[in-house]
C-alpha cells in the first residue's frame, strides 16, 4: 500500500512547470478562439447569411439570440464534464471537452446558408452553437484546475491566470483573422466563402491542443482524492446540496466580468459599425489594439491577487467597473476615435484585472472532490446571467433609451458582484496539494 501511494504521488511530478502552464493555456486559447469567431460572425456574417432577408436589426437580434444559446449549454457541459472530471480525472475530461468544442466549430464552417436550405440553416447553426457551449462548459474549469492544482504555495493566482490568458489570445487571433480576411477579400468573396476559413482552420489548432493535453498526467490534488477514496457518486448533486451558498455567491462574483467583456466585444462591435459609422476593418483594429490591455492586466492582477488576496483585488476592481459604467455613454457615444479607443482600452484593462484572479477564486470555493463541477458551474451560470443576453439587452437599451442605460446596466452588474464579494468573506483556504 505504501509503494502504491508513493508511485501514485510521484505521477503528477512528471508534469514540468512549462508543460502544465502551456497545456492550460493552449486549450483555453483554442476554445476561446472558436468561441469568439462565432461572436464576431454573429455580428458581421450570420445576420446576412442565415436569417430571412429584410429587417437588418431583426436579423442581428436573431443572430445574437443564437449566440446566447451557448451560454445555456455551458452549465450542461459543466455538469457532464465536471462529473467525469471529478470521477475519472482532469486529463481525459479536458481532451473530451476540447474535441466537443472543435468538432462543433468546424461543422459551422461547413453549414449551408439560408439561401440554400431555408429555415433549416439557422436551426443547424443553433445546434452547432450548443455544441460549442457544451465543450467550453467543460474546458474552462478543467484548465483552471490543471494550473492551480499544480501550483506551488503562494503562486496559485499566478498559475491560475495562465488559462485566463487564453481569452485575450483567442480573441486576438479571432479578430486578427477576420481583419486579415476583410483586408484581403472583397465583400462578395468574404460573404461567399471567406467567413468559413476561421471555422475550418480551428481544426489545426485543436490537433495541437490534443497533442499537448495527451502528454500531461493527473494533478496532485486529484491523485490525493483517489488515494483517500473521497470521490462522490454524483458531484453535481453534492455541489447543490452541500455547497449551494458558494455556488450562488460564486456565480454573482463572476457576473460583472461577463457583462463587461461582452459589452466591450460583441455589443461594441455591433454598435460601433452600425450606429457610430465605423467600417468593419477599422473597428476590428480598435478592438485588437485594446485587447492588448486585456492581456497585459491579467498577469498584473494575478500578482496583486497573490500578494493582497483574490477577494480584496476583485473588490477594488468591481468598484472601478461601477464607475466605468457611468462614463460609458459619453466616451463611447462620442464617436471620436481617440475617445472610443480610450474607452475600449480602459474597459478591457478592467476586464483583465477582474478576469485574472477569477478562476483561482472560484476554484478555492470548493473542495477537491467536487472542484471541477463546482467551479465550472459557477463560471457558466454567470455566463447565462451576465453574457448570454448581454449583447441583446445592451442593443435593446441603446436603441430605445440611449447608451447611458447600457452603462447603468454594467454598473448594476458590478454592484451585485461587489455585494457577493462582501458576503463571501475571506475564501476558505482549501488544500490543493
């Protein structure tokens, strides 16, 4: 029994620091690349190709509704993949989640349009979008645990920010490829076949991700769960029954993060090109520049979170987001390229500050035997509340009441997050190793 435990305990040490961090980063980069190319296409392409011609605003709203489907699929993915992640291990589950996301994304690039098959086209699009959400629902939590459960003492937020970096990198890649296509193709070529290229190209990225993921071994924390025979039969039931308070508070803690990001990306792109008069390539350039601030502030927030605590860092950032919501309308609505760029850069910098420590904080709310399921569910329930309908709600508010109400919407979300952080108290110091 002694030798078995020792052998089991030695297995996680086969993962070098570089392997662990790259495996957690590459997977979320691919997943978010796939997710964001849909978000971009939902604004630029799908309203024209997958829905009945006529009212452009109605088509955009219908397209954004399909965008929302994935957020309702993500908790399902959290429950399904979380179950196996907490029962059979992080590694196999991460591979399955990546495949689910990848196949769904490639399938979108092969779909016939409304002109070819009528109303079946948006139905197939919605089905593939559900598959994307299912995969991402299982990916994020596993990637965060792969990093944090291998982290040395005092470095958990630093390790936990690596999968978070997949978001700006994935966004930069997705925006970059759409910008490249816009610059090198005519509109006719882009809408005929060019838009399909990012979806099909994701297959190559998935192969890279699978190669890396198949080389890793289990985390030390999950090995100890196996050694102590602490696995629970149905993790999702245990989470709801024994950790319901943390599930609820964790969901609200992540709320402002989701609202902020999807206002700064999907809504901003839609409103900027439709109401402010920016061309598609020009606004994509502004977004890609601003995403650099998102990427730069994620490591900064991790350093602060390890030094001052995850909760304290997120409280300060949440207050900043409340204030940012109040200046959204005058800055973004000005139409001035300088002010719009400053607005985008500031908003995405705040996004990095709240997103960097988020994964670590959510994972610390749950014990190892249900951590995959619990952290994934909190993150993805927040996606339903904060992101699924955010572009739709913001477009409706801006169209009917003006941009100021979009800012109020963001500020209210940040106030709710602030309240949840204050109610949570200092996160429990659960042992990961």
